[in-house]
C-alpha cells in the first residue's frame, strides 16, 4: 500500500513528536489506526457489493446468450389437438351427366 521505509518512518515520527508532543502522539496514532481499520472495512464491504453486482450481471448475460442460441420450442398446450389448416367451403358438385335440372 504505502512504500515507506525505515528512514522515512523515523522522520515522520520525529516530526509528529515535535508537533504533537509526547502526550498527544499516542492518542493521534490510536485514532489514525481506528480510522484506517474502519476505512478498510468500508472498502471491503463496497468491494463485496461490486463483486456481487458484477456476478449477477454476468449471469444474466450468460442466460441471455443461451436463450439467443437455443430458442424455446413452441409446443401445443396439454389436451389441445393440432388444428388442420382451414380453407373455404368445398365448391358444389356439378350435376351428373344424365341428370337435368328442373327449373
């Protein structure tokens, strides 16, 4: 996280001791430690939420891809009989060759 070596840390502690004094330095260090721990917890929670959201979006995308590749088959409802195509009524039969129409 922070690349602070031993010389840099000694300089920071010395400046802190001079500015804050020996009585307040432990209080400030304790406060900073608690603040850093709370910040880590908050960022871990946020990271978990973002990871869960990403996983949900990826799952929805996989489902959509599968649905696009394998369209659902349409089957008739249970008990329904397949319907034959309907056409117009059959034309009337012409009179037989030996029959005459009486008008």
